[in-house]
């Protein structure tokens, strides 16, 4: 790079080019810089070293199977008590039927729920997962968060190794990255004291990787966390990936303030969003993918994020109103994006759209199960 306006970025650019992991001080400089041109250029080059000109998306079905939850996280607008107005708890037959409404031309079922004392049970999930695999064998199951798995393990008095062995045998392909929030003891005591702690969140993902289950990782930003805590969170994930590889993507989750106890924090800004994407791409050198989740930041910010290190725009989500977590908190994004729109936005940003599944196996954009069966 011939011109760098912010002198603090010059040694960081050298480290990135040499493949040297960035320090906490480097990460703070990235989050705070006003030199967005250099920041974006560094992140874009790092992205292209990972995935070239490719930007990924998935045809998927997103379902929130229950919003009954007793974790009591202060940032949450989604959770309800069992007898509270608006509580939703889907029977297993309904969850499967919701997925089948989409047809069969999709590659991922993405399901998350709450800490529901009735639904979050192996007696509910193991038979349902087997039914999914029998009915939609080409579809990968991206289920649960580490917080839900911790709850399952404690409920059934099983070790993480035992619970993940059972879930893997029933068809689990990928663990969703939620529940990470911010890996800070101060933050978790204040905001989500009843949720799995940092050490066990990381341990669950590492055990999953060793059991052959991939995963994603997230970070919730824009509440009461500090910049230092954001960078420490990324470094913890980087070290976890070194310890037990298996994370596919990192997903920055911008806080949405409507209807929760942290509403005074307000909305993140577009500048904060793109700084987080770029910083994540540069800090997490051992993560292959940084995902711009369009339902959170919106399609326009996510398209810009492709110039700041992101290489994935998530999925179509099916065609009905099933995402409730961010819609409860005020997101203005819709529920569904046609895959043709993904391809248009990606191409307009100068990249090549690539259809994937949960574990980033690539598919032709017009792939169907019937076409695959005919060619077999």
C-alpha cells in the first residue's frame, strides 16, 4: 500500500502482509481509526487471500422453534415466559412442516430457540433430527447455540462429549454461533448472568469440532461492552480455533434496542458496523469466512461490508415470517431474499456469487436434489 493516512496502521499493514497475528493494541487501532480507506483496503486484501473473488450465500430455512426462555438476558426482546402473551412453542410436526413448506431446493435448516424447559430436551430433538435427515437427506442441520447445548447437558446430566455425541449421531452438522455475546466476565454478569459462561461456550465448540461437528461464532456489539472487550473476544476465538479447528465463519451481530432493557444504548452506526467487519477480518486470520448477516445490518450495509472483509451474506431464510429474534428488537429487514437478489448485489460489488451449504461445500446456483439424483 503506497499511501496510509493513519500512521498507526502502517505497522499493522506490515503484520497483515507477513501473516503475523495482530495484537490487542493493533485491534484497538483498527476499531478507532478514521482512515477508512486503508482499513477497507487491508481487510479486502485479507478477504481475497482467503476466498478470492468469491462471496457466499445459502438457500436455507430459518425457524425459531420456541421463544419460551428463562435466561433473562437484558439485550433480548425475543424471550417470553410460558404463560406470557406471545409465547410460541412449536410441536415437532410443525417444525418439520415449516421446513417442508420451502420445498426441497435448499441446503440448510437453521433453528434456534430459547432455554425452554419443555422443548429443549433430547426427547424432543433427537427424533425430530432423525426425521429431518430421513425426509431431507441433502439438507444440513444447523441447530442450537452453545448456550442451548449447555442447558441440554445440564438438564440430562450428560457431559458435553456425551451430548454432542448423541446430537452428532442424530444428524447435527453445524452449531450456530449465538450465545457468545461478549467474552467478558464484567459484561456477562451485568447483561446475561444466567447464560453459559465464556469458558464453557468455548469448550462446547471445541468438543463439537473434535466430534466432527462444525460451528460458527458470533459477537454481539453495540451495548455496554468496551472496545477492549470486543478485541479480547476476537482474540479468544482466534485462540480457540488454534486449539481445536472447526469454526467456519465469524458473524458480527449489531445490537437492536427495541423492546429490551438496554434500549438506551441505541442503534449501531454504519461506520461502527464496517469497522467491526474489517477489524474481525484482520484479527481472525485463522477464520476462513466473515459473514455479513443481512437481516441484522440490512442489505445495503452488508453490500458495503463486502468491501471491508466480509465474504458471506447468509441465506434466503425461506418465504414466511419465521425469524423472530431480531424482528422482535426492531429490525427493518424483511424475512426473505430471493437468491437472484443475492447474486445481483454480490456481482454489483464486484464479486462472484457462490451458493454453499453450512460447511461451505459449493453448489451450482441452479442445483436441485432432483438434478443431483438424475446425474448420479
